[in-house]
C-alpha cells in the first residue's frame, strides 16, 4: 500500500496530533521518535526522515515506522 505524508507542521504539532488520536483510541502507553533534524529540508535521506511510533493497545504491542 502506498502512503504519503506531506505536512508543514512541526514535530511538536505532529506529536500533539498523535496524542489526541491515541486518546480517542483509548491508548495511553505510546512513544513517537524521529531521527529528523528540526528542519523542513525535503531532501533529507530516508534515515533522517524516519518516524517510529510504538504503542500498546488491548495488551498487544505495535510499532510503525515511516521514512518517506
């Protein structure tokens, strides 16, 4: 499945959005990390763009990474 994210939001704004989404799902145990520098440079390589979100829901652990 192809998926693309284009956003002008800061990392802090995106984390606040994730917090709201997880709250709606009833998830309180989660962490989001990124290796991206605080820049809007579209030419970062995939390693620098990678975002990983780990969370626990209904006793199961999940981890999602994205670097596009």
